[in-house]
C-alpha cells in the first residue's frame, strides 16, 4: 500500500455533545450539536451504525470549489442516519460500482453496542484511490469487521469513515485558485470532518481525546482551470468533462504555502510534523503494481527514467538497482524472469518504482520519528491474496482486506476474493493485522491485546541503532527483520528527495 501512516490526534478541542442512548424504539440515537440522529442496530455484529451523517454543508452551487463550510442548521426530533451517502464524484474503475454526487460530504460511524458508560478510542479511516476515486462507503472498507475484532481482543473502538472531494472537485489548481485560497479542498474536507469528530464523537460514545487517523494516500499533480466560470456549469456536464481528461492528467494535493506548506522531505528534515506515534509501512511489491511493463533491457529501464530524471541521476539509479533477482521484488518468482508483457528486467525496474513511490519515504519517515524519540512501528506486507498474478506479488492495496479483517471479501469482485481457497494461515494473518491496528488505535501499542499468539515475535519500535520493520506474512511466521534491504538505492532516493526528485 502507499505509505500507510496511523497517527494519534490530541487536538485541544473539548467535546460538548451528549452521550448517546437508545430511544424507546430500540434504535440507537446520537444527540449531536445540531440535533439527533437515529441509526441502525445490527444484531449480526452487535453494533450500531450511523451512516450518511453530514459533517459540512453540501459543496454545490456557490459552494462548489470553495472551502468546506461547517453545518449551520439545527432541527427538532430525529433524522435518519441509516444509509450510506453517495460517493464524491471521481474517476476510475472503483468508482463505477457506486453512485456519485457533488453533495457528498458525509461520514459513517460504526460502534459496538453496549458500552453505555464508556468513551471509546476512535479510528478515523481516510480512503485511498489516488485522490481521484474511492469513498467512505466502499464496501471493502467495511468498518464492522475491525470494530468486531477490537471487541474480541478486549480493546473496543469506534470506527469512522469519511468522504472527501476528489479529482478536480477537490484538488483544482491554478494561480487563480491559489489567489482565492481554495487549494487542496479535499484535504480541507478531511480536516473539517476531524473537527466535526472533535465536537460530536462523544455522542457516539467515542473519545475525542483519542482519535487515530489511518488510511492510504497517493501522489500529486495539478492542472490549471478557470474557477469562477466552472461554478456555473451544470454538474453532469462538468463531471463528464473532468472524467474525459482523467486518463491524461490528475488532480491531487499541491504545495500552496498554506495547507501544504512545503515538500514532504523538507518538512521531515525541519521537524515540521505532528509529534505523535505512528504505524507506517508498505507492501513488498508496490512497484510491480504501479511500475511500467515491457522492461526487457537496461536501455528499456533507462528510457522510463529519462522521462523525469537528469542523465547523471539515471546512471546512479541503474548502478544502485542492478539486475540481481536475489534482491529484487516479487521474490515469489524465485530465479524466474517474468514473461511478457512484464519483461525480463521488470523485477529490477519494479524494485526502483516501489522504493521511489512508497518504500523510501516510509523508511525516511521511520528514521525521522525515531530520531525525535517518537514511537514508530514500520511494517512490510508480504502475502499474496487470491486472484493475484504471481508477477504482481504482494502489490499495491493487497493488505487492505487483511487489515480490515474482511474475510468474506465484501466489496471485492467474485474473481478476486482475497481469501478464496486460502488456508488457515491467511485467516490468522488477517486476525494478527486487524488486531494490531485495533490495539494501536486503542492505546498506541500494537502488541498488547487479548489472544495474541505468543509464538509471534513482538512488533518492535523503530530504532536508529537497530532499524527493523515487521513482516506480515502468511507463508512463514510473521517476524521482525532488519530494515536494510535495497539500502543503496533507497538512500540514493532519500538523499536526493528534494534537490533532484522535488518531493
């Protein structure tokens, strides 16, 4: 997965909402600042669902391409919160399975039933999808499974998932956009949702002092558009126009000097980050999912590098990433070279692309946290779900079903159900991962929970003197390993992150 970071928020905003209680009808109710929501009780999971809860005003009409606005109305009686909202307008395969709308700034809350006298830690899930597709209602991110697991291990949590504006709707960029101060709207949607959680999560038995963000993210790009005239275009027409160009360009977070103040590498170097414990990791074969194919020779590899790197740095990359199958990704292939369309040197190229996109920054993040004396738990996911070609290996996104404990493959296509035909070791791995994440959300320790297998080593904190990541694997016992693989190449990327790679 793209560098996966989990962090505890301790925002100094007090909770003013009233703890929730069931009404006479037996349906769960939550009394937030604006009014009362009535949710759904699931006897199957013994959980209360509050779905499609608005956290901001609909970003439509004059609020299109504007900063998210807090809710400004109240009501008497109860409003239903029983169905997922539409997803935010986006573009890509994932989006085709769900209805979409501009009116999409909603979140979902899943809590274990009971616990009336407790305020539980909160896990706040931010979906991935390259900032161009996805949504909090994507069934693959079903919060019921990880919330259920949290109760099972004696560390109950409340789960929250959120929508945010995508593509041009959320990440339009031009000089005019910067001048109006309306950049990175999707990120600002997430921020206002977190403020809403601070003000209201106590109504759902969540503890606003213990909110943990977890999710996945992707790269950035920008295209300039004229802002004011686009507010006057009908949604369906503008949506079709953006979608038509989604294959040749994307809209994602950009440096604006405000919300995103500088390159990530520079902010890490200068200590400009929130000092909280984190989980950060990536999958073994990230580059096999996202790197180019048809790489048969060194020249093929160099051609892909020449599109964005100076000549001298291309040669340095080629020297650092040799054609050595013993150290390159997709280890499941052993000494085999991938067949077409991947190419004889695909594994060499994919090693670089995985490090470039995710793994190098994961290592630098871990090192930076450790250098500041902050707890950081690094991981490498190394299991192949069902339906995955061996050439792709433990590629991008493949860990999500394990972390959510989605054993039934809810939300996945029938031909790629992650656990179909897999043995007990895969179920055990999902149990380990979901328990570790729930445990971290509960008290910032992924190791201490009821029922943890004593045969599995503890997940160590990252240490500069002895850097280790934890390998989540289904074929061998999960274990800690030295975080030194592809050391030369990853160091080359990190040492030149700002000056050459501009990130």
